[in-house]
C-alpha cells in the first residue's frame, strides 16, 4: 500500500487504516514472536537475547525515486542515467529511505503500541550495502539489553540491534536503537519505587 496516497482529510483514521493495511502485508518471520501482542506489550516483555524477524517489503524504482526527489535529491538516487555511470551501476535508495523502511517494520511489529514512550537516540548507524530496486527486505531485531530506570520506576530502557536484510542476506542498514518503554501498570509499586 502506498501510504502517501492515503486520503488526508481525517488523519487519525487514515494513519490507522494505513498502519493496519501495512501490518497485514508483513508478518513475523522468525521461529517465535513476542508472547504479548503489540497492544499489550510492556517493558518486561522485552527479554535480553531474544530476536525477532518481520517482513517482507518489496522495493521498486518508482518508490526510490519518489522518496529521493522529495527528501534526498542527489543524482545517485534520482537520475537513472547518472546512477548507471556511478559507483553502484544504477539507482540506489537514499539511506534515509532505508531507515524509514526499517522504522516502519519496527513500528508495525516490534515497538509496543501502549508502552513505547520515546527514544533517546540510536548508535552505530551503518549503511552496509545499497538498497536497490527489486530488493525484498525484512527486519531482524535483537534485544541486547534491558534496564529498569533507577530514577523513574514506571519505565525502562530497551537496547536493540536492528538490521534490515535483503534477499541475499546483505544488510542495507544496521543500528542500535534505544527505546524507553513503560512498565505494565499492574506491576508498578504503589509507593512509586521499584
């Protein structure tokens, strides 16, 4: 589904409809998924060492060109003739487009709809291989660490190694994401301390 073509007259309905349609097109690919559904997933549901895979998304040249013309108008992303004579032998997606695809799969399947509070940032962002027209990608998310907050017992930090993989096992993007997630309301201490 082309999210950019969703009617914008009622943003809340359009965004939810496009998210639901997109999530139906992609699915869990790993041997297991979270025991808790995304609408009831909290900090304690993210277990260090667990990994999850979600996909697939198919990338086409029109999508690459459209994104690049609007957000990263460099000839390697927008001009097929120029790109053919460049170092990659053809059009490649903007790294920010690649990041957006990874984020879409994270939001659709990995990040809780009820507990995700914010992200203080990402580390170690790498674009290892180009994302090309015709690529089919999927996401792998590995929980590296979980730490309850010492100062705010209603939340914790989850550190995740995120990779977007293509059909050949190449990694167009990888990064370490940090996310603040709320603890399940019934697990909070009444005194406000953990």
